[in-house]
C-alpha cells in the first residue's frame, strides 16, 4: 500500500514541477493525474498497491462535499441576492453544453459513417 501512495505522490510532484517551470497555467495535480493515467495506459494495467490506495481513497469521497456545503451555507445571503443571475447562468451553461455535445457527436458520427 505504501508503494501505491508513493506512486500517487510521485506523479503529483512531477505535475507540480511541470506546472512550476513549463505550464504555469495548469494546476500541478491535474498534470500529475494526466501523467499517472498515461503511465497506466502505457503499462496496460494498475498494480495491486495502487488499486488498494485508490479503493481506500474512494471510501472517503463523501467528505469532499463537506467544504462545498459549508461554503453554500456561509454565502447563502449572497446566493439569495444573486439567485436570478446564478440560475440564468446555470440554465444557459447546461443548454450550451448539451448543444455543443450534440454538435460534436453529429460531427464525429459523420466521420465514422464516411469510413
């Protein structure tokens, strides 16, 4: 299990280094996650230690929602004051996301049919 945790921390550290020196606009953990996924694709599998650490982390994902819930409660007056703008932005973003996803699927499905 220690080896799996070391792997995760190693890739996060590599991501932080790359973020610091090469890609300052991207967060280090995101770069590290991409590097880890690429490494796992190259190796064509996940070793048992890494799987054990991932299973251990996934048991506690619910705790990640606690800070967001506290933030919502903390800023409830501001959310109420700007409810119309927030709802409008959410509805517009959902509509744009669905529309753009449909266009991408249509474009990609045409390429598949042409082949």
